[in-house]
């Protein structure tokens, strides 16, 4: 059974790391989340207007809220970027609103 690289739950059997579903209805890293014209993998980092980094599937963000020009995102971040992210090591969005810079991680997504 395929497991999500982020939450380690079975893809399609508990993983909620994706905001959307692909054509087959599975969730997780292989699935894309529709954000405008972009499709975000579960490993993407979303950057809010307040400079907070979130993971797809964050419980206090809805798919309809995560759109450019308000939000930015990094579709294929370095695997270590999430843990490094801080005021001293900010991350700039590479897609969506590329002016967005994250300086802290969402506490819910960080758990």
C-alpha cells in the first residue's frame, strides 16, 4: 500500500495532505490540488498573505481560499525547507503570488 511521504498514512485511506482529489479520487502526494490553474502536490508549501507557511490539507484553510493573487506556493520544495523555515531562513513563493514570503510555519501543519 502506498503511503504519503509527509503524514505516513495510506494514500486514499486516511491521508489528508492534499487539498483536492485527482481524477481517481485518491488523496496524498500523488494527487494534485486545484489552485487556480496550478495543481499542488501534497509536499507543496502554501504561503498565506500573512507570511505563514501551510501544507496542503491544512484544517483551517479551504481550497477556495488558496488562490493567487492572495496566496503563493512552492510546488517542489527542498525536503528540508519546512524545518528550516523561520524569520532567519524565509521561503519565497515560486508560483501564484511570488511576492509572498513565509517566515513561520503553521502550528497545525507543524504537528
